[in-house]
């Protein structure tokens, strides 16, 4: 239900300038990126990678730009 967004925002707030983080997120997050003002890259979409969960996921990598909060 969108809980991933709160986790990503909290982790991002802990990064130093130039810091990098990665997160495995629902593939739908690619259409609604949680962060602005940073460098974001996405992996391809992975389907059926977790037993018992039929969710498609993608890996987001973020680099915090200088001066971003």
C-alpha cells in the first residue's frame, strides 16, 4: 500500500552528499519515483523472483546530489 515510499524517503534522508543507496521496489514505483533532485537509475523489471509473492520488482539506485535534502 505504498509503504515502500516512506522507507525510501527515510533512508534517503540519512545519506550524505554523494551518498548512494539501492532498494528493491515494486516495479510500479518506476512510474511514480519517490525522490526528486537526485540521480536515479532503475534496473530492468524482475518477475516472479520471490516464492509465494507474485509481485514484479525493480532495483532503484540513488545518488544524493550536492545540496539536496
